[in-house]
């Protein structure tokens, strides 16, 4: 059995190597590649993903998994080998269910749709891409159909990104969240808006980049195992625990842009860098789900990076980096500016509080599209109606409305949005558990020491990689099932104080 296990690990290691090589090509494409390189790069990337898929779904891997299954049963559930066998079986099952002819058809349609969408968005012309989107909905339904045994058409698509989550578990969670958020957002919308002028005073790029480096290092990002570049859409990418890179976007007229992208992406990177070296180069290296990954970026970006203890240390240093701009701006003014709440049209620019409303609108609409209860032609009206209802704003055109996100137009419909809100919900529960274990975390933060929190996250989340399903990881780390209560308590306390609407009902502990 030892030999068979070693053989399986070797094959899966090769799958990971091919995926990492494809990731390096992608990194290069986004940060370095000259524009004329696109068509050769497309071919090279397609070759690598085909080889990786072929190897993962090979009969050899299937046979080894069958032969090793009884042995896996005898191992302790949480050991690396048992976890590898569980996760490899799941990956193999999913990868072998979808015919490669379908993947080719879908991928050709996706590239074409992306091109049409780019022009349609530019022209704010939804009808131009409507036929393509109809076909995407059809293909997404067909993709879901390859995975029988689910209760809802969207479930297998959610399973791909957030394993263990279903429409039936997400709907009540989101409903509870919306019930808590709506009155909070409404009360705050009636308050005087926060003064955000100090973030828009003009900040030279080089100094912003230098401050981001300082900030990232203090949080725990190891530049000898990472690298930062500039890209229009910030992201993090891992080629192994010792090479985790990220990008930020810097705008001279908006200080928050680079600061919070740097902290957000550092959160993603710390997760990848914190995976146990024993798992490096294998199937279990990397984050377990979209939601869990997003929980780590949001925890650092929002719960830590928009908190008073964090800036108690960093703000005097930020003032030192930008004396002309911030000398006369008090910490409290800056703190209020970075936590300003304003119902808005664009998800990616939304504040911490209203962000989830954007996500839940998309989640509901994609469920309806796939269920067949909403037609693509009615989608823009449904979108606008929900924005009016949930956020009190109406897009002036489809560019600021239904066409704003790439997800439905460069991928499939279903499965990609719930992770953002799940991440916020998980982040609060995880942070609460860390605080309970180390009540000195915030005190340490005030002195610029992030290692107490980082150490706890490494021990309870990062090092496990993909070993446990998200729900199991949450339970192991926090001692409780996933709940929106810690998140609602966090938001109500923070924003109640900020906007002086402190008499809001704060939900009690989860029962
Ligand atoms: Zn993220």
C-alpha cells in the first residue's frame, strides 16, 4: 500500500506541477507579456490545462484510488494521507464527470462571450451580449447536469468553489444576514456622510508603493517568498508555499485603493504561504474554498485593516510618509474615512457594510436564471429593481448595472458569487475565535505586532491547506458551525458606534 500511495502522490504532484506552470504563464501574461504574445500564450496555457486534466483523470489515478480506498478507511481521519485520498477522490470524480468535448465547447464560448461583453459594456448595450448570455445559461445548466444527485440546479456549481454549501444552506444564511443588514444600512444612509476628503489629496505612487511594502512586511508577508507587481485587477497567485505573488493597483487620487488592495491580497497570500510544507507541491496545498480564501483576505482587510487598534500603530507612520497631506488629519478622521458607508452601484467599490447586498442580489438572480424563473431578456430590469429595493440606487445604464462584473460573461452563471459573502461571514467567526484564545491580539496590534493573530490563523486555518471541508475547518477552528451571528454582532457594534446608531439590536450568541 505504501508503494501505491507513493505512486499516487507522484502522479498528483505532477498534476500540481502542471497547474503551477500554467499559473506562472498566467502571472507573466498579466504582469509582463507584450500584447502580441496573446495568441501563443493562449495555446500554451490550453496545452498545459489539457495535460493536467488528462493526468488527473487518467485510469491509472482512478485505479490507484480504488485500490487505496480500503487502506484510507483504516487511517485517522485528520492525517495527511487519509485527507489526500478523500480530496483526490473528490477531485477525480468531479473531473471525470465532464466530457472534454464539453469543456472545449464551453471554453470557446467563454472567450467569444468575453470579447462581446467587453464591447457591450463599453457601449452600455446589454442586448448586444444577451444571446451569448442565454447560451452561457444553457451551458451552465448542462454543466450542472453532469453531476446528478443534487437538490438544486445551482448546487453542483456552488460545490466547485465552496464544497459542502448548497442553495438550501445558503438561502437561510443570506436571509438572516439581509434581515440584519437592511435596517443598519437604512439608518446609516439617513446619517451625515463621513468626510472622505483626506483619502483624495493626491498621493505619489512611489511613496504609496513603499508604504504598502512596509505594511505588508509588518503584517507578515515574506518578500523572500513573494513578489508584488501592479495590475488593473489585484489578485494573488501561488506556485508553491515559497513563491506566492500578488498585485495591487495604485491611484494617486485614492489612497485607500492601494492600501486595502495590499492588505486584502496579503491576506490571501498569508493563507497560501502558511500551508504546511508537508503538503507543498501536492493536491492539498492551497486554500480549501473560495469562501475560506476570501475570509482570510477580508479578515485582514476589514476586521484588522479598518480597525482602530491597527491604525493606532500604522497611522502615525502613514502621516510620516505623507506629511504634506496628513499632518493635520486626525487619526479619528482617517478612521471614519476608511469606514465610510455609502450605498453605491459598483460591487468592487462598495464599503464593508453594503458589499454583501451586492453579492446577494447576484446570487438570487443567478439562481433564478438557472431555475428558469427569470429570462435573460428580463435580467436588466430585475437587476435594476433589486438595486432600487435593496440599496436605494438605480444604475444610469447597464454598464453600471448588469454588465459590471466579468463573472457571468467570462465564466459560467452560478457558483462564483456566494464565496464573497461567505468569506465575510467566516472571517468574523474566525477572528472571534482567535480573540477568545488570545485576548491580547488587539493590544499587540496597537504596537504593530500582527504575529499573535497570524500565529493563531496559521495553526487553525492555514497549515491545513485543503485537508478538511470548509464546514469542518470552521468547526475545528472555532468550535461552532458556521453562523452569521458573529458577523452581524461585529457589524452592528462597529457601525453602531461609528454612526452613533448604537441602539440597534445586537443579535445574541448563536444557539
Ligand atoms: Zn479576494
